[in-house]
């Protein structure tokens, strides 16, 4: 881990040099270089740990930053090489707000979901349906995994629908829809109440009949796929988009255009929307994103507090 951290610091310095040469605006590149150099000067990856963590898992700031870096390493190149909106750029307006959400809400919820796997598995002894568990366990692993995705997507469809249709719940979900430009990190903009409800509704039915390994595999899959569907990524695969949610499909869910509002609630499978009559998938991409005639606080603190108070702007 220490070697990896030092490699990342050196990489940050090199990327900063490259960016400062290539980009007209130098401030971000120089800031990144200075922070990386400062980290090296303060000891870098060789900083001693005062006390070795004992008695269980320990997650530090380095883990958070490493996760953010790896996610960016996967999705930023895709957006830069094949963008649907080339002028949007990586450091678009409000990107720092989404980084705050990634660090404070999105990532901690992911960690919590993984940490509850063990107690969730124990809970299935009392909540699970033995006949159902045995039936699913006899299936091939890949079939179990596919079935888990279907169950999770149907469960998420209905909580997602409620988040749109119930005014009190919409206050929290509106935060997620406030992004006026979508990319890989825009999907992290979500109120912690919203994220907690969705994650709870997904895990509850999965705990009834699926093994810990299947639930773990699904959590990894949903993290990667949900992030990808928010990407500023132009290419589509016509043969695949009938069966799997692609970026353009989910982008229509985020539009402020009348024809796309309250459509495409499914997260993984578009045919679920077809079954429930909420499918909308024209050939073109949306022209506008964000909330339709609704204003919310522009900052993280306001967006966290105002849904509880019901304050309108």
C-alpha cells in the first residue's frame, strides 16, 4: 500500500507538469503539483503510523483518496476520449461540490454497505426463507448473480418511483437531480437520506435469498454500472441498449425537458420501465439537465439541511 501511495504522489506530480504545459489555465495543475510536492516533503508514504490499528477494519483518508483516484482513472479517460459533450470538460461548474458528495456521502455509504454484509448474512438465519435460499443456492453462480440484479433493480425501481412521487421524499431526491451537467462524479451528488433508503430497499430483498458472495458481487457491479450511466460518454451499442441501461438512457431520466420527466426509473434493465409504462428512449440526447422550475440551495450544507425543513426558494 505504501509503494502504491508513493507511486500515486509521483504520478500526480507528473500529471501536474503535463497539464501545466498543455492547458491554458495553469491554476489546477500548479495546485495539484504543490499539494503532491508538499505531501512528499511531509514524508509521503513513509510517514510512520503511531499505533497499528487492531481489533478489526480501519479505513483512513488515504483509502478515500485512493478510491477517488481509481474511479477517476477508470471514467475520466472514457469521457475525454469519447465525450457526448466535448465542451463540458472534466472540471465543469460545480465539480467541487460533487467531490464533496463523493467523499461525504457516496463513498461512506459504499463502505457501510460492504461492512454490513457479515451481519446481514447472519440476519438471513432469521429473516431468510429457507426454501427460497436452497432453491437459489442450487443455481449456477452466474444465474444467481443475474437474478440478484433483477431483484435489486425491481426493488430500486419502486423506491426510486416513490422518491419522485412522494413530495416529502422528493425533497431529498431533488438534490441528485440538481446537476445541470452529468459526468461520472455527478452521480455522487445525493442526499444521505436518499442513499440510505435506496440501499436499504436493495439489500432487504437480497438478504432473503442470496449468499454473501452474490450480494458482494452485486454491490461492486452497481457501483461501477451506476457511475458509468452518469458518464459524459457518447458511444452506444444498439444491440446492448435494449437489455442494459446505457448513459444516454439514464441521461434522459435527468433531463429537465417535459417529455423526459418521471421516466426511466430502472437502474440496470430498461425493459423494467417498459413493463411499468415509464420507458422513454428517443434517438437523440437531452438538451437540458437539472430541475424543472425548482431551485435548491447551491451549497452542500444547504442541500443537506433544507430537505428536512421544506424551505422553498
